C-alpha cells in the first residue's frame, strides 16, 4: 500500500477485465482510482457491502440478501471483494450477457456451493428477497406468490422437482431461459437501481 504500484492496474488484470466485460481501458482505469479512494485497502469487506445495501433499503432488511450476493461475487472465497470481483459483479448486474447472468444467479442460489440447488436453498434466497420488499408491495403480489414459501413452491414446481430432488446448473439455466415467469420469480429487480446509484457516484 502507499507505493506507486498499488495505484495502477496491472496489465494482466486490465487485459483480463477488458476481454471479460464490455468496459474500456479508460473506464476501468477511472473506476480503479475511485475504487481505491473508497476502499484504500483495495478490498471491500462484507460489512461495507452490507452497508451499501442497507443505505439503499432504509425501510427494509437487505442484510441476508446482501450476504448472499456478496458470497456469489466473492469467487475466491477470501471474505472480501477485490477490484476484479467488483468489476465482474458490476458487469454481471448491469449489462452482462444472459448466460453469464444466469450462471451468476445459479451461484447465488447454490448457497453451499456444492453445484446443485436444493429446495431449501431456493427458500433461503427467496426469503432474503422478501425481506427487501416493502410490506405494502407484498400485499399486491399474486395470491400464489405472496409469501416466501409459496413463491419457492412455485419455482420448485416449475422445475418439476420432488421434495428432495436437486436442480443442476444446466437445468436451472435452461429452465429460466425457457420461461420468463420463472426469471421474474427468482430475481429481485431493485438492485438495478442500486447499480445506477453506484454509477452516479462514480461520475
Ligand atoms: Ca474475494
Ligand atoms: Ca447447493
């Protein structure tokens, strides 16, 4: 820290990020500078990440969802998000390709990271999403998806699974691609707003 090396992106990382995202070299370099300004250590901790979510959902409890999102972005599982993981996250949630987004969604739902999704894992993520929906909006949800249990049940039934079955990554991606209704049920739309706000902050 503090030396000139830490304030510049390495060539390797720059090339890697350029080829894996839609961002230009200039954008990446600018973001790296603001990233270091906000996180001088070069890493975002889970607490900081939860704090960002909390600030965008003053009337709700996004902490569980934020923890799951954090886990899904922390690809090397070291408990922090470095610049690379942060940029991949930004790319995925703002403009990534559908397939990449669905791979990420699978990782989000695969809570224990064992490569399949169980019904419990669906329930857990859906519950964390519900914590972010204001009570007033929950009242307007359709009757068969207005509780975490019902919504999880609906998703599970769509995949045609029995209670103790598992959903593989391939099944998950294909299923969601084939059915826009399931896509709507597995996601929470609000994070796009968060991304927009984060982007505003950068300019
Ligand atoms: Ca990490
Ligand atoms: Ca799993």
